[in-house]
């Protein structure tokens, strides 16, 4: 028998509280309207959206990896990025 931990669904308000952002921002993230972030996977029940806790944790990890990959190392040559 499966435990409730595998079926742990969060409301958008609960996700917003966990991430310390507004519910409106979470709605945009679920809809894929946050630049630089993949959409947060969600389950739709009519007009209501729910997010599985495990999906949220995987989404956070993926965004951390993407942010780390996007970080550019500064050029070792001083002024190499400047135009003449």
C-alpha cells in the first residue's frame, strides 16, 4: 500500500509560502511565464491547480542546476569583454 507521502499535493498558496513568493508569482511559474524557469508541473482539478511536493523539489533542483550552468566565469584577461 502506498503512503500519503507519495501523494502529497500542495495548493498554490502553500507553494508560495514555502518559496517565500506571492501566489500570483507561483501562478505565473505554473503557466510558464517566468523568464529563465521551466513551468512548475501541476495537476489541474477544474480551475484548481495542485503541485506534488516531489515535483516541486525536482523543479527546484533543475532550476538550481540551470542557474549554475548559466553562470559565466569572468575572463582571465582584463578588459577582454570591452569593445575598442
